[in-house]
C-alpha cells in the first residue's frame, strides 16, 4: 500500500491526498519540458505579417509594434530569439531569456492577429510565457517572506511550470464557458447544429489546399454525420464529453495521475477533431504532451518498477551496456535518498507519483494559500473580460451554433475555376471569412453603409480580396494561368434534418490585376 494512504485523516487529509499541485519535478523532467516547449513555440512560429496593421489588436492599439514585421530587423530579432531559446533550454539566465522570448512572441502574435483575421493558435504559448515570467518575479518574494516549513516550499522551476500549466488550462476552461454564454446554456442540447461545422472545416480545407478532398470525399466525416443525424444522442454525448473535458481542464492539475488522464483524453479529443473536422490543433497537442502527459516521467517510473521487480530478466535479456547504465542510475538514486534529509526525500518523486502528504489542517490551508490556482482564475476572468486582446482571448470557436448553416469563402477566376488559396494566394479560407467580417464591422461603425445595404457585402468583399492581393505569389499564380478578374465567393451550406445539404452561392468581390 502507498505510504501516503495511511496518513489520510478527515476531509483535509483527503483533499491533500488528491490535490498535490504544485508537483515537484526532477531535473530531467524540467529539461524535457523546456526543450519541447521551445520546439512547440518555434515550430508554430510565423515570421510573416502585414505592415501597417489593418486592424490593430491588443497592445497594437496602444503601441507601435510594426517593428516586428520589419525585414531589416527580422534577421537580428530571430537570431536573438534562437539564442535566448537555447539559453532557456539549458537553464542559463532563464528569467532574462523568458522576458525576451515573451516580448517577441506577444509582439508577433499581436501582429498576426492585427490583419483582421484573429487566430487562436498562439495565445496558449504567450499566456504560458507570461505566467512563467510572473513565477520568476513572485518566487523570490514568496521565499523571502514565507513562513512555510521547508517541505512546503517549492523551487522556481516547479513554480514556473505550475503557473504555466494553469495559464494553459485556463484556455480550455474559457472556451467551455464561452460556449455556454454564447449559446445561453444550450450548446449541448443544440449540438445537432454543430454537425454543420464538420462540413464547414472540411470544405475550408478543400478550398485552402491543392488536391485536398472536400466533405463528400472524407469517409470518416461522412459516416459520422450520417450516424449523428440518425441518432442525435450520439452527437450530444460526443460533443458533451469534449465540452466537459475543456471545462474541467483546471482540475486535472491536481496530481500526476489526473494530469495523465486529462492530458491523454484532451489529446484524443484533438485527434478526433483532426480526423473528422480536418483541424489539427498542433500547438495544443504538443503542449498537452509537454505539460500534462510528461512522458519521460512515466517511462522512468515504469523502468524503475520493472528493474526492481524483474531485474533477473533484464540482466539476462538486455544488452550489458544497457544493464550497466541502469545499475549505475539506480545506485546513484539510492545513494541520493540515503543522504537526503527527510523533508528533501519527501519532495522527490522517485517511484511514487505523489509527494509527501500532511493531514494537518493549518499546513494544508497554508499550502493552498501559497500555491492555490489563482493564475488559472485570473486568466479566466481576464480572457472573458477583454475577449479578443492578444494574448487574451475568449476562444469563441464553434460557440455560436444556433442554426445548422455555415458559410465558406473561396476564390475563383472568371471561369469559376477554384484557386488553391495557400499555394497561390498565401491565405486560407477562414482568414478570408474573418477579414471580410472585420471590414463589414468597420464599414458599419464608420457609417459608410447601413447594415441592410446590399452594397455592404460587395464593398467589404472588394476590400478583403484587395488586402490579400498584396500577399499573392505572382510567379505561382502565373503558372495557374487564371482568367481575370478573380472573384471572392461565398457558399452557404444548410444541413437539413434528413442529412441532406442545400448550397447557395454568392459573389462578394472582384480583383482585376495582381
């Protein structure tokens, strides 16, 4: 039986047994987290943006951040980004490195979200960076004035990970709360309407990428849609389970086991979305593997268990070099434990996923005051309050599902031949839609057009396609040999109760030359 299980006394003991955050991580775990966090940040980092910003967002509303798009500075900024990222991985000057990385990442994310098309792939990374910077500010203060016993204190690295995990978990909770607010509490009951979004994302991928199949050719999505239409309860159960996974993402931070459970389930949710809806969520999946699943720990835990219980088989069937390394490692660990003080030994996570547990009510209350998930709560409040102000967001994706109808934007030439957006125009279908919506709102706010004016959509459409024309790849477009004018088009797709689709087409804008 686990040692901690004998120490549970009353409510406080049970709470302490379940909520073990913040977790004390080993140095190899921190090295893994720093490395893969940087890999995730650089892998998803985009280096191109529009200058000047058509629709300033977040800090760009108050400060001139166009320097981040300057080609003359780009080489130096990116070289410094790689330098400080390397220092952060090696844990050399981590705080100054984090400050620079945070400034550049927020400036770049703000620039990308200031073109009228707000995305939500970068906010989790920026929020984690801000939270980790905050940890390096708070830790010296809390250490200096804290009266907590030594076994309840925490290293700055552990605090940075814990606060970053809270900021990341907050993005899921905010997304769930926004769904309930926008749908007025009917998001799960109206999940049939969400099936139309399955069609939308598949169609957007078809128009965005060359040789990408549309919804009719996605076998998995087609089967899912037919089954969900025939049995609406299945759709409610699937979408409802995903909703509650998002809502309780903060509770998964309780201990290693809950993080493993929540991380794997959230990762599976994203994989299901990728298969059915053709949405990758690469950033979220990599962050889940880094901060929730934490695979190296479970590999070490499993290896330790096998070594302790099946050493004979390991020594017989594994190569001598491997057994020598394992023997050296576990001998070093046993010596370390024997020289540790009791409090230090309790802080270590060797073969057990749980740190020391105290059933003293005062000790538990002090621990919750010092290490309560206040970053999670504050991030949720700020995101819901400011909505879209990078790095904050209320993550409204697929929150409004009142009708089983969607619209998809794409571009054709004069003969209605579809132009693959990413290859030739350096844009995606969702970007066209979001930018079009931004121009519609601007024209209405400037009182140039009335909301019901039939010319409003034409004006916004022309402005949208002209904005993206500055990013066209002229050489690639010549190979496509389009016949001008190019046309920005919108197709409405209505999902009926029997699963049939009704399409309506509309031309919104024209571009005569590139």
